[in-house]
C-alpha cells in the first residue's frame, strides 16, 4: 500500500490528509517538539499544531508536560482500535437516541401549521402524461374530473388508467368523465374506462383537464387527434396549487352541471347512444 492509499484509507477513520502526514511523521521521528516536526515535514507551524490537537483529541497522539512539549504517535494498531471503540460508542448512542428523536420530530411536525408549498411540473410526452394521470388516480380519494376530447379517452383505454379508475371507485372515489358529443364508437370506448358517470357537453377548448378536488391538477393545451401513445409533442402542467386546483375544479363542476348524461344502450343486434 503506497502513501496515497494510506491517506485515503485513514480518511475513513476521520483523519484529514494533513493529520495523516503529521501522524506518519511522528511514527518515523519518534518523540519530537512541534517546531522540529514542522520543520522536518515542511508544514506551517500553525497547521502542524492544529493537526496535532485533532490527533490528540482522537487519542492517536500523546504529549508530554515537559518544556518544550514533545509529541509521540500511538502505535497504529492501538490508535485505530481507539478510534473504532469511540465510533462504536457513538453508534450505540445514536441508536439509543434515534427512536426518541423520530417521535419528537413527528410531534413537532404534526403540531406545526405549515402551508404546503405549491409545485409546478411540466410533463413532456404522451406516455409520460398518461403515467402521471394514472399515478394521480391511484391516490385519489374524492371526486375526480376528467375533461377532454373523445380521442384522448380512447387513447387512455390502452393504458393502466382503466384499472386505476376501477380501484379507486371500489375505495369510494368518484370519477366523472366530461367530453364532447361524439359517435357510438367513441362513446363505447369511453364507457370501457368504467367511470362513475359520463356526460356530454360543449367544451371550451380541445385541451385536457384532470382535477382532483382540493389536491391536484393536470392540464394541457390543445390536443391532436393522433392515436399515437408515444407522441412527444404532447405536454401538460401538473400542480398542487390550491388556488389553481380550486378554480379548475369549479370550472369542471360548472361544465358538468350544464352537460347531459350519456347512456349507452346495448341490444342483441346493435348499440345505440342516448343522451338524457
């Protein structure tokens, strides 16, 4: 093992590079004064003195009460053993304190009334967007509006979103899909998403909105009609801003109340779409 490797390895024991140089110097010279050691190692006297203090506090260097003071290095086996014993004592202390610290922090966090910091994230790429929508749905507990053109919901059918909708509905959440009036084929696909209810109405734009009451909002600009699930031109904003979530949820509720319920009637020979 060369000198550089020794310096690197002793760093794991808490010795800085200059500490190692001073310690190795003492091992080579034997008991020596600070001034003599500084001159032999060609290290500034002040830096040598500070390194010796650190080493003495670590228990790997001893000093005499003579004048001048002489410094000696503790043999490596004994020195490293002293450091390891101290580290083990520190580890035991930390383990004993950790449980109490965790409990105390939990109490403080629960008792502290802190406003949640709003976040804004831009998601690029259609597959990433549907993955983010699926994640939002996975944790939803209240009312969720999904608003957009029929093509968007038809694409969602080929993702994990239908499974997420089914799971959160079983847990008591309500999923409301609002889209524009469309044909039988499109509505049949949307019905397969198995939302709580589907309504048809005039949308203000061709954009997408997914908003969970009091929690999260995913919103995009105008969408293309392409069925490509890997369209990299598709992008959305995802935010937990309470003001934006509240505003968009209110807008969705308004559009919802102005829309008509869509019901798909299935007969043995054909399917018919009826708006109520």
